[in-house]
């Protein structure tokens, strides 16, 4: 299926948000995720089904000083 992840098109077979994160090698409880502009909480990622042309944002905190 075609997905837009952080503004880039990807053709991935990921039926859920959790599986997408695994396929793209994102790890950690500290990630923030949104699908089509709606926040998806960590505990809901495994049940959140993805559809063709969904727009997914994956954010991680930055450190620096």
C-alpha cells in the first residue's frame, strides 16, 4: 500500500501503525505518531489500521544544548 510518511511516499505492506514502525525500524516508547492529522497514542498503535494514501507523521524528541 502507498503511504506518506513524514512527507515522503513509501510503498509498504503495513496493515497497522505498529507494524509500520517496526518495518521502518522506529523504536522507543517516546515516539509521537499521528495518522491523517490525528494523534495515535502508543497503546492504540497495534489496533490502528492503515489505508492507502494515509499521511503518517512520526516524531522523536531531539537533544541538544
